[in-house]
C-alpha cells in the first residue's frame, strides 16, 4: 500500500483559528471573531431589554408598539436582504437586533408605529450599505433614530402615564398638568396620562433666563420656581416618572444594565466612568446658555460656579439623569468599534466625547446630545490610535 504524499503546505498550512487570529490582530478587537458576533451583541440586546421594559411601564402600549414595530421591520428587512442579496449574507442576526433595540430606546413614545416600521427597516438597510459586522468604522445604523427625531419634531410637553394606569394606559389620552407632579390617579375620567414638560427643556429655558446674572434676585427666584414647580421630585426622576425617550427614562434599569455589561467584560467600567466624569466637567465649566456666548463669552464659561452650591449639585443631577447621557454611556460605549484601541487614545476620545455631549446639551440641540457626540467623534478614532500609539522598546 503506497502512502499518499503530502506537500509541505498541506502539512503545516494555517488552521482556521490561526487565520481568524491574524485577521483579528489586523482589525479592531471583537469585530471579526464569531464569539463577538454571537455573544457580545446578544448580551447587549438582553441588557437593553430592561430599560425598554421600564419605558413600556411608563408609556404604556404605545411604547411597546413602537418597539415591536421596529424589531419586526428590522427582522423582515434582515431576512429579505440575507436571502436575496450576496452582501446581505454577511449580516448577522444578533448584530441587527442589538442596533434595532438601541434605536427603539432612542425613540420618543409619541412616534406613530408606521414611522417605527420605517426606522427599523432603515437600521438594517444602513447596516447593509456601510456597516456590516466587523467592517464598521461608524455606527451608521444609529442615524436612523436621529433622522426620525429630525423629521418628526414633537411638542414641548410629553405624556407620562399616571401611577394607577402604568403599562396598560394610553398616553394618547392626556391633559396638561398645572404643576410638575406624577399623579397617583387619573385627573379626570377617561384620561390615562398627564402632559409634562421635559426636564432638559425646563433647565435650558431657565438657564437662558439667568445666564446674564446668575447671582441676582431674579435668578434665585427663577431657580426656586424651577425646582418647586417645573421639575420632578428626585424619587420620580430616578423611578422614571418623567417624559423622555423610551429607553432613557429608566435610570435604575440603565445602571443595572451597565453593571451587568461590566460584569460580562463588554462595557469597560473605566470608560463608563471617564465619559460621565467628562460630561460633568463639561456641565460645570461650560456656558449656562448659548445666548451668553454672543455677549459675554468669557463670563459665561463656568456659569454654574455662580449658583448656590446646593442648587448647582441638584442641577447637575437633573441634567445628568434627564437626557441620554446614561443610556449612551452604557449601550453605545458597549458596542464594539466605538472606542479607539490604544489606551491613551481611548481616554482622549472619552474626554472629548463627554465634554462635547455636555456642550451640545447646553446649546439645546433637538437630538440626544450624548449619542450625537459619540457618533461625531467616532470617525476620528483611527486617527487618535495613530497619533497616540503606545511605543515599545521591542518595536522602536
């Protein structure tokens, strides 16, 4: 019996694991490994489910309809593209669902369900065009909820279900509240919700009034009225009894999800903390209002220092919890490819993104400021890696 001859390439040829390892070394981490596509995005989807359920409890079946419409449209579009296009075969299910769930969390509860269908389909189409798993340099799928926010500008007052109609109520049946209060019961028969001003809008409007003279009598009166009449109590703020986007109001749910992702080594705890510290620094040292930048630029910088300490601390708490700062710091930072690879570049990126998010919040853009800041800075992450590359005597 003659043994079959083998060439040296057949004997010592690279294995599949070695090929994957070399590919992973040349690309961003966690982008090409199958375990990343399967477990990373699946874990992110499970963690974002808790804030979404919290939003359903506060905003009722309309919020659940938006979430289901987004996920259904994303699933159908994913199936069509994966079945009938060659490029679509590179799509992965967990990757698509994670982006669809995060997009629904950034959506206002007043959006009609058919617009949610368009957003869900748009998420997958954007991924299919320029954001395939393992190749994205930019979370292009998150442009879908931002575009929906820009297309559908909503009123200043948003609804919140009363306590005895949580989950089952209809936020379409709402009346304006005279003062900011989360009622226990319906204010009148057939009404399930109350219309309340969003805390970030109240804060921005008040800071615009007192920016010229934050230490004057008018400023003290405006701050006292804001905290007493126009802002929720701290328990209501932390429990999610505030108008906002579906996934951003559940503060406790977001914190629990962040701790879970950190425990699973998906969300770096130091990145989470550094981003929020940079946000606080931007809020402390940033201008109170964009109006002051035209008249007294240097006097407007660090305007929070002119306020009484107790008012300033309370204002920071309300600003940090009433926008998308916590939501973006957990779920967008957890997405593979958001942060640079090099340690120093990562720190610089987080500081810049946090300060930019705080400034975007203070100038009152109609979009979620933290999400916008991270997306704007994400394309420069490779440049930061090149500029701030960690040198070693082994390679130099």
